[in-house]
């Protein structure tokens, strides 16, 4: 039962703002919460767009200046859903005002920014919206890895492709400008792939990378490829591109170990491929497990077994877990420190691509 009221302000009203608004609106329908959420203020630059979003999602106020929100005593939570260049100033100001801070990924436009942000929120509840960690099939994969079902880890492969860079109508927005995004496909797509790899397979200790820009004159990367060595002895490869023509939003991973294999594809987010190499030879084969219960992650929160979940549900689960962790005064993951670990890998990628050499990760990332 709700015992305390939390007033939320969200800065940003674009696509991801809709996703966050839905999570704030829906989380109490699926999770028993220790808080009652009030959607107090939505903030952005376009007044007419804000008014429409406020009406659609039930935000009580619309504000065009994020600075006006920071010192308001009636606001408890600041949710950041704006271009990457604004993450650091908003998060640091909100933290200095003692707010709970939620932030979209990637955390920052640079490692230096990410370090300052993580330091600012260190003693406050904080969250980074790496939502794919809360897909039930991904959580189930984590459980199988922790149970030792893969045995000795050998390989991790991550792939994230979309075709937005090949679409002129999409390729002129803030995501394609270094001044607003910091990085291109690496920050936008690879950050997700790296976070999943660190979550499932542990720290990266060494990497070699290349980036490429297909569009003449563009100042961010359109594609990136990375080879990595992990602390657990396995090796990994990653490929991301905004020129993956034929792919709307393809996010895959595969893990190979001495006793098994796991594979996942976002296009089939309710399913997890699992191969058990310990089975007798004539029974071995990839099982395509539908991870919607019974006894699967979140099967009691959402629909009955066998009923598919969608893109919105991992955001709802992220928020539900965060609010309950906050009430218990427990550390929530993924938080700013987890996102800082991702930023360290992105920084190493840039250095490797520039120098065309292997880069060793700093000890703090291990």
C-alpha cells in the first residue's frame, strides 16, 4: 500500500518522454509500491507540445525552463529525458538540491561528465534507464549464467542495428550532432549492448575498436565495431550501426560456454534460446523458451503465462524495482555507477579507434 507521496518532474517530452510517462502512470498497476506517484510537472522547450503531452499523460503542470524545477521544495524526483548534452547540468543541479535523479542513457557526452554526475548522486537514490536489463528473458538469462548453466565462458557477441542513419528525415536530429549527443551510434546503441554485456558477463579488461561515419560531413560515428577481453577469460565482439538497412531496432546477444549457449533477440523479446551441452548427444538442440511464466522473472507482475509482453514493460519493471529498492534503502542497479562503467568502455572505444590500438581498461572498471 502507498504510504508516502512522491512528486515527479520529467524534463523532456519526445519519444522517450512518452515511454517514461507511461511507466510512471502504469507502475502502480503492476507493482505493490511504498509510494504514491504524482505526475507534477513536464518540462520542455515547446509550450504547445508540452500542453498536449500533459493532457495525454496526466501531468499537472507544464514548464519550459528546467532550472525553475530544481529548487522547488514540492518536487522529489527529477527524471531526465532530454538530449545527452543536458544530462550532466540537470543531474548535477538536481543532486545538489537533494532530489532523487533518474536519467536516460548514455549517462553523459564524455567520461569526465559521467564521473562528475556519479559523484554528485552518490548519496542519493538514482537510476539510469538501461531498460533492457528488465526484460524477463534477459533476467532469466542472468539467472542461468549465475547458476553455472553455461560452464566456462568462451564468447560474448552483441549486435545492435537500425537503419535511421539511412533515412534523411531522421538523420538531422540531435542524435546526429556531437554538440548535443557526444557520440553517434556508439553512445546511442552500443551503450545498451555494453550494459547488457557487463550485466551478464562481467567487466571488460581490454578492447580494440573502430568507428566509421558514412554520411559526409557528419561529426559523429554512424557505426562501431569492438573486440573485447573480459575479466572472466572470455572474449567478445560487438557491432552497432545506424546503417543496418533492413533492421528497425535489432538488439541481439549470444553467449557460448563449455556447457551451453544462450541467445536473445529483441525482435522476439519474450523468448530465450538455450542450448544445454550436458544433455545426451541425441537430445541436444536449442530450446526456444517462452519466458512469460510460470516461475519466470516478473510473471506474477504482468499477464498470465503465455501472454506476450511489449517494449513498455521493462520500463515499468525498472521503475517498480527502483521504488521498492529506494524504500528499503538498498542500492539499485543500473545506477549512475553502472552507467559510468559503460561510459568508461565508450571512452576506451574512442581512444582505441583514434589510435588504432588495443586499450587496457583502468582498474576501477574491473
